[in-house]
C-alpha cells in the first residue's frame, strides 16, 4: 500500500512537536484500540478521540498466528507517530502467554513470543509492553513467582539494548492467578530493583476484584499507599482504568464501563484525584459500547482535578 494512502486517512494532528515531552504531572488519557486496518489505523482511532496514549494487541489475541508486519507498515507507523499528539504506545500480550506456567512448552513458547514482541516493538517505536503476571496452573504461587522472575531475567538478557519497558500487570486473582496481591508483584519486582526496563501497570478493576477497596478517597489513599510501599509508583507509568462488573474481592476479571460497575464514579474520581496518579497514563479497557461516554467522563474528571 502506498505510504500516502495510509497517511491520508489520518486526521491532521493538532500540533507537530519534534519531541513529545510529557508536561510534568499531566495525566494522560488513553484507550485500548483495535488494529483493524493496520497499526496506523489504530493510531488514527486514538487521534480521532483526542487521546494522549493508546494500547494495542500487535496481532489478533484470539489466534496464535502472528500478523505479518511489512517494512512499509513499520515505516508508516513511525512517521505517523512522529507527528502524532499521541505520546505513548502500549502493547498488551495475548492471554495465551503465561510467564508463570509450570508447563515447560508453554513457558518457552511464552518466552520466544515475548522476545519477538519486544523486537517488533523496538522496530515500530512502541515503548511499553504489558503482561499479566500469569497463572501457576496449580503449581502454587511461590513456584509461579519463580517462573516469572526467571522469565524476566532471561528476556532482559535476550533483548539487551532494547528500550522497551516490560510492565507486569496486577491480576484479579482468578483461580491460580499470580500477582493479585501487591506483595507478590513487589517481590518479583524487588529482584529487579535497579532495572529501568521492568515496570508495572495497575488495573483498577483487577485490584478491586482482588479485594483492594477504591470506592472512596480514604480507601484509595490506603490502597495506593500500599502500592507505594510494596511496588513503588515511580515504576508505574500507567493504570488500566476500568470499572468492575464484580464486587470487592469477587476475584473475577470483568471490566465494566465507568460508573456502571461496583467501583462507581465516586471511586474512579478518587483515583483520578490521588496524588500518586499525577503524571500517569490512564488507559480504558472498557466495552466499545459506552466507550465515548467513558472518554468524555475521564476527560472532564481529569480537567477538574
Ligand atoms: Zn488490564
Ligand atoms: Zn482485565
């Protein structure tokens, strides 16, 4: 496809900054967007909604077959990003990747997947790789944590020189999931204390479902102080910003549109207002149905902060 055709479809960026420094303390607003039509289309979707950041799957998460990304598409994406007001591109792993797996085949498959993904991300200039901590599949949390630590260690070795930050995401604590407790994430990350390429992403729905209350400013303060103590907010560039279909401690990963779930607008506004969230990106992973209202509410709430 000719380069011009792809670029023509993109809405005109409002500004053309040469570099995109993040204004100190400013909260970024973003969303998970579809890559239908290619990566440039994903960027265009983010721009159409006037977002600061996007999250994508680089291939369809439903299939293990990876998308073929041509040199032209990579070049087009880099060109489009350079003039785009979108300042961060997050890549989410598909769910079949499991760094905590006790099964050697799955574990090694996951490793080669992650390494290839980081190489792809370097080639398109995407900075943050987001991965659920994983599932120990019955082998126990301690064994799961050891697998994740070994995975991160080997991935860092195999992608030396990469700029991509690997972010572990907290889980809802569904059956066999590792990483729903901040202590467990903190323990894994504590092994990589001086490693700037290891970070974390905190999902509001997952933490609530795992049993951490965020329904009031006081609850947010307590929960976020625990994150500060056990993980450290300086290692967290982004939060997944979702309401929850299940109640506190329900241990299920079911996102809900903002204000429609058990966290509610009051709790979500308290999250936005927290001092720990200053300068972070807030990425929506809510259903497309209702997404426009979510973006509007989030923009309004961030502006009123
Ligand atoms: Zn998430
Ligand atoms: Zn989730």
